C-alpha cells in the first residue's frame, strides 16, 4: 500500500479516490481489519508505516 495517491483511469474524481483509499486504509489499520484485493495474494492486515500503510 505504498502509493494510495496513485490514480487510475477509472477514478472519475482523483482527489476523492485518494481520500477514500486513505480513509479505508486508516480504518483498516485502526480497527485491525483483514483486507483482500485483486492484487493481494492472500487476506492480510494493514498497519501504518510512517505516512503510508503496509501489509502485516
């Protein structure tokens, strides 16, 4: 999760997409939630790493 500020063509509102990704990552880290996604090999947890987030 080193680049939540990168956008993709499908982000119709890039600023909102970045804010939403950061909010979701912050919530997952704060609440210890498990996450998964198309580019993740397995379900994992998120932790804060400086200004970014990382898989645990």
